């Protein structure tokens, strides 16, 4: 288990969790520079179900979605220290409604917060005021469409929104319509402007995506089918083109599985996928074209239902937020093979995400 690292603390991490399932809310943790171990320093449940987090560029403000039917975002000052020496994120102001239900992801772009609202299938835009407080919604982009899955694709379900490297384009995945939408951000109006939409194979249910560090490829992870869609990305023209698929589970593996997150190595040689159900981390090696990921192996995630997977700032360790077993596990990555080896765990009930900064 993660223990006190004393003077070896180099950094900090924040863990989001589902308060409705017994989570502590937002947990602040110290990071051991030598081992990567996490030590919980304090937590706040001031906002219900803060399932996804992001930090301001200077690291002084932490933003969280409130993944509820009403849907909201909240801002915290990071972190104050109470009388007992614990680091407790402090809520800056009341949570702000996002105008959509079930926000599952958020990002900062050009002075605005963007949220992907799974329940309502929309993406919201909220300007960030001086001091880091989010203002009221100024833009709401609704998607339309459906997919072949009888239960999960009856309508749009935006799951992730993020800025492409360089900041010119905003990409959002929609699990319900099997599409990735490309937009620009009108900063004067505080609104997203649709530019293009890429259709993926029906029924794959795109959940999250990741850019290759070389800049010319995007990997889109399906939730409804354990497959990774490889896309060429043209940053000059904002064009996303599917060119192939790769499995994230070995042939013959049965049982329900719902992949959750894809992470690409900083050197571009490997990528990793979290598998919920199979409860594993898949290791895929990338060829010189970056277009033919090959499944090398899978390793146990160390818990149950890994909802998030993230690299630490060094790129040498992976962290998995295991929602149903209530812990965050971490792994040392073999630089030659890309295979992660278990290195520790921290209890974190209903853990949903981990960020560093």
C-alpha cells in the first residue's frame, strides 16, 4: 500500500471518485519521487460524483465535473493545508450547471471549460473568469444520431472532449453515434463551431481517444467493442481518417468487456488500454508507420473495473483507477517491452480518475 514518503515527495496527484458509490470525492495525494507511491493527504466531498478532473495551466485551480443528472462543473483551489497538516482542495464557488446531464469529461481550451455530457449527448462551453471561476454556459453543441446497439446507442452520448495539439481544433467522441466530431472554438462568442465529423464502424461506441506524439495519428478506443480504431490526423485541415483497427484483447477471450482509456507512450513506441471486465491493461506495440498496433500482452490491472489509466509526468509509470475494487494501482513500465509491472496500490473507494500536477 502507499505509505508516507517523507521528504521524498516530488509531486502531487488528485483522484476523482463517485460519492454516490461511497467515494470520498476529490482526494489530494502526494507522489513519492523514487517509487511513484501515492499517499492520501486529504479529501473533499463538497461536490457529488467528481468523476473527471483537470488542472489549470499554472496548477492552482482544480476543475471537476459533477456527473449527475443535473450536470455541473466546480473549481477548487489546490490545495490548502488544514491544522492537521492535510491538503484539502477548497471549493472556490458554487458548482455551475453545464446545461446537460451526466458530464463525463472536461478540458480547458483558450480560457474556456468544455464538458462532454454523456446523458444529453452535448458538449458545453463555459468561460473561465479571473481567479479561475467558471462562468455560466455560453455555448451548447448538441449532437444527433444513433447506432445499432439496442440499449447504449439509442441517441447521442458525448463521452470525451479535448483540444488537439496546437489548440486549433476541438475533438469530441460520441459513443451513441459512432462518430468523432471536429470543431473550432469561437472564443469571442464562447461557442463551438462544427467543422467536420468522422464516422467509425457502427457499433464500436467510441469512448476516448489519444494523439500520437508525432502528431499525425489518433487512436480511438471503442467501449462497446474491444477495438482500437487507428486514424490519420491532418492538423492543417482538421481531417480525421480511419485507416484500420486493432484488437485490445487476445483472440478467444470471452465475457463482457468495456474498454475505458487509451494512453500513448511519450516516445510513441507503445500504447496501453484499460479493459473493464477483463480487468487488464493491454500493451500494444506501434510499428514505424504508427498505423498497425500489435497486441503484445495483457496484464492484470490489480483491481476491478479500471475506469481510468494515466501516465505519470515522467512517462515511466502507469496508474489505474479501479472503480469497483476501490483502489488506485501503479505499475513500473519496462522501457524495452512496454510491459507494466505491479508496484503498489492506494485505497480509494469508487475511484474514477487520476491526474498529476
